[in-house]
C-alpha cells in the first residue's frame, strides 16, 4: 500500500472517531445521560463572512454568490472555532438570483452596510389559501412569479435553474466535507425538516402583519388549509422516522416562528396537530426531535412538559434559559450564550457564564449555543466567542 | 426562443421545463425546486 493511501485511510479513520465521539456527546446530552462535556452548536450564519480574515475582505453579497469563496470562509470558521455541529455551512442565502430578478425583488435582501434583512412578503391575495394548498408549485408559477418578478424569458428561467443546481452542488459538497474532513455530525436529514402550513403563510406568502389579521378574518380557511397540509406532514413524519441516519444528531425537526404571533388557542388549532403527531411518533419510536424555536417558548410549555426525557430538544432564543429549564425539566435545551453577552462582556466574563451554564445545566439535557442566528457584524466578537468555545471544549463535567 | 417570455400557466410551466438543458426525468422537478427556492431566497 502506498504512503498517500495509508495517510488517507488514517485521516478517514480519525474523522470517523471524531464524528462518533461528537454523536455520543450529543446523544448523552439529549438523553440526560451525563455527557463527558457539554456539546457545542454553532448558530453562525452570515456573521462568519464579517469574521473572515480572507483578503480582500469579501462583502456579504460577494460571499453569498461565490461558492468557492464561501467554502473558504466556512472552512476558516470551522478551523477557528471547532464547534461540534453547525446550523449552516454558508447555505442560508443564495444571492445569485438577484442577477436575474433584481435585488429589490428578493425576499432576503443583501445590504452590505447592514447585512441581510427579510422583506415582508406581500404576493398572496386574500382568496388564495386554497390554491397554495392544492398545488404549491403551480400556485407559485401562475400567481407569485408574475406578481413578484414580472416577465421573465426562457433564458432567465434557465439561469435561475443553473444557479439552483450550483447551490445544490455546493450544499452536497459541504455536507461531505464536514463529515469526512472535519468529523462533524449533520443536524438532521434534509427530508426530516417539517414546515407547517402557517409557517409558509407567515414567512413566505403573507408576512407578519397580514398573517396576524388572517388568523381572525380567515380563521376557518386557514384551519382547513392546515388540516389538508397536515396529511402531507404526517406522511413526511412517518417517512423521516424510518430513515437510517447514522451521521445525524436528530431524527426529525421543525422551526417555530409563526407561534410568536399566536395565542394559545390559535396555536392549538393551527400548529399543534402536526407537531403533536411528530412528537408522539418520535417518542413512541425512541427517536430524537429538534424544535428550533425563535422568540418565546415558555407560554407554550404545557404542550411539551409531559413527554419523556430524551425525545425533545428545544432552542431558547429570547427567554432566560434557567427559567425555561424550570418549566420544561424534561426537554434538552439548546442556547445560553447570548448575543448581548458576546458583544458587551469581556472574554473572562463570558467564560464565567459558560462555566455556570455547564455546571448548572450540563448534566440535565443541555447543548451550548448562541441564543440566535448570528447574522450581523455586531452580533458577536471573535475573542469572546473563541474564549467560550475553547473553555467548553476542555471542561469535563463528568 | 431564449429571448421569448415564458407564460405563467400550467402549459407554460411544462414548456419552460422542456426547454431546460437537463435530463428528461428531472426537468419539471428541477424547475419546481428552482422556483420554490427563488421565492424563498
């Protein structure tokens, strides 16, 4: 056997050991099974572009249009901070589309002074809930495309498809690189991510203000739409829970955002049936489910508090994580390192807080992460983030 | 044809998919994924 082959095999074996070690840590944390140390999770998205040392310094727009450049930025970030797992490998934004449709038509607008911000969607008319529910692709093509982008040529459509194919290639390449070269487990299989109907209305078609009114003016239509879409989510849940996912931390997951404008009764009607089905199935099959919850979760705690330990992991964004622990003692919690702290405190103060989190939560279902997606330049500082990470990686709690 | 405008109808979708230079069995799926990605991007 030649030397390069031996070296390659040695490296693959090393990364296999690393990924197994990390999966073991996450599994112990999620199952309340006394992990050796607290696993760390990165919520870094476009902030890593601000953080890069690559010269000349790329803009957000340049990095989110150039996948070779983005790969370098992601590799640099992984090698600098060495998190155990990541929410994003530079795939949060595909800005190339702006070259075809214009930046003002994008949902995620890139502004190199401020970063990325979302435009309030406003393309769906009041009477169209059913059309979206019946055939989403054809609804997008016949209604949303002409309203939002106007006339497009065959050549422009082909360019949009080419940009999508490049983006898919990049995503697949990064999935392989992170597993095989860095020994990083994947959050979950891409087909295991559920999106309930109201999240589409809230985030893609109606926007916060219209959706808030819709729940009063069109309550019946939305409830019926949710009922129909839930059948698809039930099937997706069954399929996701049957997947063999050896490199994944979780078996199934979802993100909560629309719940932030709902009262409890609305949540129970429009959101809970699909989520309850998924959690019940996950619990029965002894699988692990992740809820990436933005905004608040405490007022919804009654829905989750009776599930057995080891089933649910919930991220904590705006609330105090110790308060969440009191009302949800059965759920693994992700978060704790606040953006405020990373920006305004010294590295030593941040490490002291990280130690407190490890000591108080580490043996009771806890994954350390930043409390929100780091997007903007002032969402973190390198020295505080690195100090916390270096400390936690070397702090054994058992 | 490249400079002609697509039609935003069911037939127009099929015609736009047909015009893509990718393998036959993936055309409609890739156009669907691309349009959905664009709308969310």
